């Protein structure tokens, strides 16, 4: 029984590509963190140190920057698709390319009631993401967001749970529900998607559903959010969530002669609940 | 020549106090990170292990949470002043208290065009700060913000600098100027300040001045920002900045047959320039 | 075509369990970060908010701490196996449990040439990891380490690579090779493994192989390291690596009248190469 | 009352200088993070955008790398002193230079019982630091360490403290004492100090004193550590500590039918106590 190379891939991670569009005095900015990865037959590089089929990660980086100019960045998805095609074309031994992009949002600085032409303030909050996987089987586009921190100060309970001898948690009829949401959704259509508009709509729908759904557990909330997205967007096949339950514990102020009807909480760091769920379309 | 105790202080750092105001169905949220520190005559604790004059840091933490209820949080400054007074009162050996507060901003989640009553999304972006120092000499209130990330895609140069034999930097006629701003301003008036309104106004003024000032160096930009704040706010004595120059290097695309007139940049991490400056009122 | 729940799991992440063994005056310490995760039929919780089959994450946390006493921690693997068994037993709806453990190493503080009985200094360096997955199919134990930062100041080249029109990288005959290694290996035997001894041996072998193998690329180095582990440890089925190529760029000092034959480097942060590879036993 | 420039300084932060000494086949490595800062009369740069007296931060960076070759790095202190002198010499408007250096330690990888000639593993644990401030008044050298994480599993109590109406903490007769120590000591002699040997001796003394001193509070422990250093090292004027009290809370296992005599703890993140103290030589 011999020892052989199994799955492998390589690329350049975290190229911080900033693209300014300055065709008019009103500039636009796209602020990206781009990671590339190639897979395929790179056995000779591993077993014999033979780099002749290896496109250097430095070249992958160069291509990421060059394509920000040559192809442009109208959306992370469109840019990543172009970059994936180019890297596969340049690397005969590669059978697949995975391009990951994070995008950081900027707002125009308000001056006299209007947004400035070329001065921006980073918005903060969630990061937009995409992962484009291109191979002979076509492209998979999985877009999403991460670090969308949301909180409900009421409208959330956790009761009726399974109890064993290690259970000490009291039931909560009214608690804070908070999470730092990571969501990723897979597009069925990989071509003519309105990437930016769909992103904005999904983000808005996730937020509104979180706000308006009474929560009997974070699981139920995530499922409702996923269901709402799939119902509204026929071009999305499935959506996945990773949601830390960011515990806010009610502080006991009784010893100090103070009541605390849901007013003062301590936000805890660790440990935290971690809920992961995918909502999919049923196969026929 | 003996060995003795020099300056010392102690307290509880990073109490994550979340205060929900729920007197009406339209909740409010204040999300704070509170650190306390007491100084004074604590020699016996250091030299003899005698804790009789030491108010435990656990008690300081309890007080921070209790005061979020008992006193309330209309602003970080007002809350910190109350907490400082209480801790000094409770600790006879203490001659001074320093309370530091960071505040994280939340927006209401938009639902059907309006902000939701009890569902929030964390805004991201800059963190509001205050440091209240209370002693027999009165209170010093130094408020500010940190992590306000701003960028100008034009309107910035860096030329005419001192050159020595280790200088290789070419002059830049048009470059990206970006920083993650930390600003702190000291109030002369410690009483009836409109803390929240002043914060909003200073923040807006810093942003607008950054946007509209042509920059011949980050130093000049900071000075202009500080000057604008002191001119508009008579109740502010001085303002200090710490501003990393977040370098965005133009990528050379010539080898790829592409020109790059200020369009594609790499955002660098380290090293970075670090500019620190204070703008003050001249003493007579 | 309906919308349904897909894969899902939940648990408590990052329980910081510290276990002191103090049966004798010479204490031992195990310092763990424990994350639990249960999967199975939790559809009712997601679709109907019905928690009756859901063992709370708070209970999972309690169990993690209780088992540090009841079962003890002779190794992360043995402890995680016991915890997985307990959580499956307590949760009828669960079909699988995944327990992840990170362990932080401590050394005895040296006093007068010997290690102190009950005073420790955290070692720093790499973190030991394990992921135990238990289901009706049995247990999978995947152990490893992360953040093992290694560097060779010579004995590394990168030449003969594929060149396209975006390639500007010169060949390097002698460069620094550095990485922050993450390695995970899967045990075939899940029972009577000498977990601690095997960990120590694999770690030593990874280090020695890195040191003594001439490197024509990080890929070749990783493959050699994996091969060495599989050859020496029949009870290990496969080993995987994720290795950022932490670039150290030679600084051009020529403009300053200084040569630089591999002496002064700048350690870069981003972007970085990222090499991932698995070495496996060939199936017959 | 006019508005003017107050204190200001500028420089390049976090130059990651790696110096390999390869005069013989047995290489040495010094791995530094270098930050420079100049202060003086830079009013014209702030008020008028005039850079003619401003040595660019890019030049300061170049000098940091060039001096790693030209002057060499026998210790962070010696290197920083040389760099400070050079930057002052190159910048007529500067009246002072502050050079901060962090050093990361590496061990030789053990191969066959001996350390390898050119393969290293990063040690982890504490970071060695220095801050050299040079002006017409001479040099101040403040060296130290940070992130030295230590823990005692017994030999620590906290009792007899001040109690007020917000105090709920019970007295602890036997607790874990843990901290992540930052220490900085100021040398009186700025010339012929054996920087590396002194560092090693102070570090060893801090550790041994922590281990062997019964602790009635972290304050007492820090004072004892400082006193020990000043007693042993006549060339050190004063030593300062910042020590987070990394709380390890005993977990209540009684509900599960288990006792817990100091065996199972939860390591908490926030909030934490923060103790700061300086030990000095008494002035006559």
C-alpha cells in the first residue's frame, strides 16, 4: 500500500485590490480582498519539485490586479468569473479555479447635504462575499455576507427544550436574540444575474425577516430567513447560515435593590452557541 | 536608596454593558464597553498584601452594571461621570478615578420603509469613545472616536520633502490618501455639555473637512480638521489625532500593456506611516 | 418544488475548560478550548420552533465542564471521545456529534534549575488540535496542530515555473521559506492510540523533515513531511496541510551602497501564497 | 486666543525587519518589528503643507532596513540607538527620535538531538520590547516584554477587601492567579549595558518571583517582582507593570453530583481586572 498525493490546491490569498473608477469627476470605489486557488494535476510539483506546470502565486496576484483594470469590477461575481477563466486558461494542468472575494463597502462623505465626489468613509458592518468555482462542469457562484450583526431586544424566547441531568438553564420567555450572521447562497443561474441588485435585495430580506419573525430559537429564525430568500429569488438554489448565538445575559441587580426587567445585560464573548443550517429546494 | 511603590492604579477592564430602554414599545439600545480604574494610596495592598482599602474590581464591575440601571445611560460621558463619582465615594483611599467607555452604534432595521421598534443592526464603522477622569481637581472629559476609516481618491499630493541618501520615494502629484482616524478632544466645560449633539457635530465636521481640504500631507489635513473643530466648538480646549497613513500603492501594470492612471491600487498593511498631532488653543 | 431544511447542526463553541490535576503537590494543567456540535433530526426546531428534541447548548457546555472532572483529561482525544458519547446518549434525535478541542501548552516555571510544582508559563507557539466525530458509523479522530511557525534561511529555491504574460517573478535560487503550518491527520485506529506520544512524535517528525529537506517549492516540502509521517505511523491514514507561504522579500539595498546577500528581508503580511495538500495511503 | 499646533510626531510604524546572519553555515536570525517616530519643529508641514523639513516615513523605513545591514542587530537596544542617532542626524528639524522595537524569538529546530544550522521554529510566548528615546538630553532606554502568560494553580488568595453595597464577591482562600504580563524597565546606564544578558536575567527573575511568592493579590505579586528586579539590577531605575487579572472561575459542579476542589475552571475573557504599578528607587 503506497503513499500518494491526495487532494491539493494552491493560490494567492488576500490580494487587497482597490479599484477607483475615475472616468468622471464623480469617482467610484471598489475595495476587494481577492484570493485565488487552482487545483488539478500538480503531482510533479509535490513529488519531484518540478514547477513547470505551476503558475506562480505571484503571477496569480498580478493577474488579479491586471484584471481589475482590463476587465473591471462591476461586481465581485463578474470580476471573479473573469479572473477564474483567465487563470484556468493560463494553467493547462489546472482543472478548477476557486476565486474568493470579500468586498468592503464605502459611503460618500456627506458635505453640505450631498455625497462628495471623491471622498469616502468606510461603512463598516457586514462584508459582502463571493466564491466562484470554475471547472469543466461550469461555474458555481456562491455569494453572501459575513459579520452582519443583528439584535432583537424582545420577541425571542427559548422554552420547552430537552432536559437531562446536566441541564441548569432556566426557560426564557423574553430574551435578547443577537448574532453575527454569515450567510451564503448558491445561484442556479450563473450567467445573467443582476449580482449587485440581488445582493441588496437578499440582504434587505434577511434583515426584515429577522426583525419581524417571532423567535422560538435561533434555528427557527434562520430557517424563516432562508425560506424567505428562496421564495423571493427563484435563481437561488440554496442558502446556508452560520450564526453564533451572541449571548446577552440579564444581570442580576436584586442584591443592589434594583429590578431588571430586560434592561441591563452583559454581552458575553465565549462560549457562544453556534447554529448552522442550510435551506434548500426540494428535489423532485 | 530604597525601593518604593511608584504610580499605580487598578480597576476592571472591558465590562460589556448593554442597556435597553423599553419604557415604550419603541426600544432604545446603548452598547458599551466600560473600563474603570482607581488610583490613590494603595501602598498597603502592594507592600503588605493588605486589601482593606481595596474595592474589588468585581465590585467596580457590579457598579458599572448597576449604574446602567440606577443612573441610566443618556450618553457615555454622563454615565461615566456618575460612575466615577460613585467609585470615588465608595473608596476612601482613592484620589482619582478614570472611566473609559467605548460605544458601538446600532441602527434600526428598516422594515417597510421605517425603522423597526426593537430590531437593530450594528452600524459598524467608527467607535465612539470617552475617558472621564475625576479627582479633587474636578473632572476632565476627553471624548472622541476611533476607527473612522476615510479615503480620498484624489486631491492629495506629497512633494517637496526632505531628501537624504536613504530616500527613494518619488514625489506624488496625485495619490490616494487614507487613514483610520483616532481623534480625542478635551472639553473645557465639564458640566452642561450636549454630549451627543456635540459628538455628532464634531464627527460631521471632521469628515467634511477631510473631504474638502486639498492635502499636501496627512499632517496638513489633520491640522485643518483640528482647527475646524476648535473654531466651531468653543467648549473644546484641544483635539488630538493619531492617524495611520494607510498606504495605497499604485500597481505597475505597464509590463502587461496596461496603463494605470490612478485606477488600480494595492492596499498595504504594514509598515504604515503614523502621524500624531494635537491642535490647541494658544494660552495668553 | 418545495423548500426544506438541508444539512444543519448546532452546539456550543469555545468553552474554555481549564483542568488542574492536584492529587499531589505537583500539579498538572490541561488548558482547552472545547466546541461541541450535534447533528440529526432537528427539523421541528427549525420549522415549528419545537425545542423538545434540542439539548440546549448551555447543557452541552455544562457537560464539557462536568466531564473534565468526571472523565478527566488525559488527552484531548480521549476527553473528546467521552464527551461525544455522552452528548449522543443524551440527545435521542442526534445522529452525530463533532467535538473540536484546541489545547494550549504550558511549561513549568524554572526555579533553581527545576520546574515549579504549581507555577506555569504558557509555552506559546503551536496549538494542538483534535476533531472527534462520532456517529453510528463509529468514531473519526482527526488530530493536528496549527500555528506552528517555521522558517529556513537557506536550502530553498523556486525556479523553472510556468510563465505567462502576467509573470514578473524572477527565479529564486536561494530564498527564505517560512510558513505557519496547520496539519491534521486522521487515525485509522480509534481505540488504543497513545494520543500524547503520537502527537509529540508527529510534531517532531514534521519539524525535522522541514529542516532537513531541500525545498524546490513549499508543495514539495509539505509532501515530504506528509510522507514521512505516514511512513513512520501505520495508524495514520492520511495527513492534510494548509500552509501560507509567509513571504520574506529580500530588500534592495543597492541604492544605499550596500549589498544584501540574503541578509535583510521584509516579512510581508498580505497577500500570501496558500498551499493546501493531502497525503494519503493508496487504496488497493 | 488663537489656535495653534501642539505636540506632534510622525514616523513609520511596524517595519518587519528580518535579519539573517550567515557569515558561517550556522545562521542566526533576528526578527523585529520596528517603529520610528520623529518630533521637533514641523509646524510648516502642518500649517502650510511645506514638507521641506520632513524626512518621509518611507525614508525612515529604508533606513531601518539599511541599518539592519550597515549597523547590524546584536540587540534591539543597540540597533534602536543607532537608528535613532541616524534619523536625528538626517532631520535637522527633529529634536527627538523614539524608536520602538518588538523582537520575536526563534529556536533552532531539533534534529537528531542538536539544533539545526538554518531551520528555525518560532518560540511563541512573550515578545521582547524596547523603546529608545534620543534627544539632546541623551538617550532613554526602556526595555521589557509583553504577553508573558503565567499562572499559579495554588498559592494565591484574595481576602479582607473593602466591602460596599455593590460587593458580592466572596473571599477566596485558594484561587488560580493568572496574568498576561507586560513589563517595562528603564535603564539608568545607557551605554555599556549587556542588553541581551540583562533581558534574560530579568525575565528569569520575574518568572521565579511570580512562582515563589505567595500572593495575597496581584498587586502584591507585581510589587515583589519589581522589587526583586531592582534589587538585583543596579542599572535599572524603575520597572512598570500592566497585568490583566485573567480570571479563572471555579465551575459549580454540585448540581451534577460532583465536587470541585480547585480542579475545573472556566477561563474568562472579559471583563478582566487590570493592575498597573511602577516600582522605583527612592530619591534621596
